[in-house]
């Protein structure tokens, strides 16, 4: 009777659901009707990794230290996104919400506030990932995604990177990039069977 989602402690700080097609304010939740939540295990299948960490102890957190060591995240800085703290706020928010990919992982650890990371599923549908204080996600290189604040208009995130940071966005379409081809090969073409496509075959 107890669903697996109840047992997943990550879901206290990270939730995911399929988005509607509305053009309303991007900072709204944009649930479908009826709501379609998805498990974080489903995100894992898309290469989107997630953790629940103690955001009040990020400087001394041994779990975070271990993740950084295991995954080679040598670089760290912080980014505050809100009208008062981010120069050229309106332009930046617009750019963040343009669908794009990166040739490296995008790692974000929310230490305060909250925000939405939207990712494409295997059928090109939008999944909205709500990351709150204590949630850390890794978006794989080559996945199409975008970011926006929620209605609270504030997030402070730790940004991690392997080596010197390169955050060049490649707006869709950039299907010719090796990172995109490698992503499709690893998570779409040869990963978990795409049941929706198989059912329509």
C-alpha cells in the first residue's frame, strides 16, 4: 500500500511532474490536469541524478564531500538568482528559460530558495523538476533543458564543475554536437525501452 515515492527521502526536496502546454507565467507550476507526478527513479533513467543533502551544513557535509570526490567536482561557486542580486535579471531569466544543452554536466545544489529545472523526456515531453533547499541535481551533458524561478523569485545554488567551469549554452537545435549524440545513445536509444514508442509501433 505504501508507494515507493513515500519512501524516497529525496522527494521532500525534489519533485517532478509532466508539464501542461500553457503559455501562462513560466514561474507557475504548470501541472497537467489531472496532475502527473513522476518518480525520481524515472529521472534517473533520463540521466538526471539527484540527492537530498543538509543545506545548513554544506561547508562541512561529508556526504557532499564524498560526492564531489567520486565525481571529480573540483570547482565550486554560488549563484543567487533574484531581481535584487542578479545583474541584468530580466535578460538572464529569459536566457535561462531558452531550451538549450551543455557539453558538460550541469550540477546545481539548492542551499536556499527553490526553482524549476525543466528537462525533456524520451518522447520530447517537458518534465518540470522542482528543486528546493537541500536538493541537488545533475543534468547530464547533452540533455535539452531550461531553468526558471518559481513564484517565490529566489534561489541560491551551489554550482559544481569538473575542472575549470564552462557553461556555454547551445540553444536547440544542436543535435549535431557529440554531447547530444552521446546522450541519445546512452539514455534514449539504448537505455530503458521507450514503451510509449513501442506501443505505437
